[in-house]
C-alpha cells in the first residue's frame, strides 16, 4: 500500500519507536539554545539603539505581537521561526531520515504547488476577512477603525510582516502538522488520530479567550485536514501565512487589533468557518486537477542476502578453487569414552568406542 503523510516516519525500515520522541527532546534542547542566542542578540540590539529598559520591556511583553513596538514584534516572530531549525536538528540527528519527509511525501517542499496554494489562500482570506469588516461596519460603525495614514513606521511594519510572517507560519506548521502529526501517526494508521490530537495542542500554544481559542481550533483542524489530503505541509503553510499576513496588515493600518480578542463573540467564528470550507474545497479541486502526489510509494523490501561463496578464506573472493587446491584434512575425531560406571554393553560396541 502507498504511505500517507502521517505514516511516513512509521513505514520505513529506519523506524524505531524511540526515535521521534528522542528527536522531540533534542529539538527542545536546540530550541532553548537558539532562544538564548536570540535574547543575547536582542540585548545587543537594545544596547545599540539606546532603548533603555528595552530588553526588560520586551521580555515582559513577549508574545503580545504588538506592532506599535516593531522591534518587539520582529523578535517575537523570530522566536517562533527558530522552531524550524530546532525541529530539523532533532530529526536529522536522531531520525528517521531523510528530513525532507517532514515537508511532504515527495521528500521536499513542492514550491510550485505552494505558490498556487498561496494565491488561492490569499484570495480566500482577503475576501472573507474583508467581507466580515464590511458587515461589521454596516452593523456597528464604531467597531472598525479607519485606516491610519501610511507613514514610514507603517511601511516598515508592512515590510516586516511580509518578510517574516511566512516563516513564522511555516515554523508552527512544521511543529504541529509536521513533527507531531507524524509522531501520532506512527501510533495509529487512522488519519483521524493525529488530526484530533494535534488540534488541541495547537490551540494550547495560543493565549486567547474562549472565542479566540475556538477560532484557532477551527483553523488548526482545517490545516490538519489540508496536510492529510495533500500529503504535505505546503497548503497548510500557505493558508496559515495568508491568514496571518492579512490580519497583521490590517493591524498595521490601524483597522483592527489582530491579537486582541477581548470583544470576540460567536459571530467572529463565521469568517474562519467560511474560509476553511472554501480552502478545503478549492485545494481538493486543485489537487485533483494537477494530479498532485498525495502518498509515497511503498519502500521495496531490502534485497535478500547473497549466498556465501565457496571456498572459505583465503579464497572467498573466488568462485572456483585454484588449481592444485585441496581442502585441509578434517581433524580426527577423538575416541568417545564411556563413563566408568557404564554397565557392560550387550554385544559389540560401535566402532570408536572403548570397551
């Protein structure tokens, strides 16, 4: 049978039950080391820019993703991006290898497919999020702020968003829909198991209220299904990046607060539900139309060991013995001796036995 994405780590001759858990521990150690290096780099940045208590303020506000402090935002995003090398280090050292199977069943990122997914996802989220803003404006004109003037700070924020958010989205996908999906997939053949288990873990990585967490859960479920249905992370990364870029761009323009869900309610789930359904339908259509590879061909069984060649060394590399070769004589078998208490044998003892 062909191997689906969530079983790639399990259905390989290099699989061992302890490898992926150990790879996760090693990735955590690598991430801790990389995070320390990032903090040191952040301290150097604040020292060079004479930001006073900038380092302490950043550490206190870590995770807020506030675009009012662009350096805080960039450092927070880099803290998430570091998950990519950490996961790759863990899997590359421990296995199962090759690491490229974390990306897709093709053993690599399929860039052309990802480009198409980025285009489709951007259209979907621009339409759905834009439509929700229009509806909010019509129902409650005070709920949506007007766009602020585009000055140098806004331009810098937009550039930072476009450059770094795709890597942040990819980092989260490699952790939750990559490593964890294949870890849980090695425990069960049923794709529903890793889909169900990775979604609440993805939700737990976000600090929102009830409706914000439900929104994250719906998106995580959509991304997990996309990964299973396409045999790789490309569609999930593209959807994640497009969603975050649209939200952060609107935040930079002063129209919404992307990470503030204090006023969220059940109606705020509608854009996520609609966009999720649209993306699932469009991606399925595109995958069928393009003939996308969704599974990996089964790995052939290892070749049978060759029969040992005769004669033994020093002529093991020869198919036939050289001229004049004679096998060494077999050692004479020593006479077998009966125990002294053995009673007399009736009749004649076999040859080689003493009387």
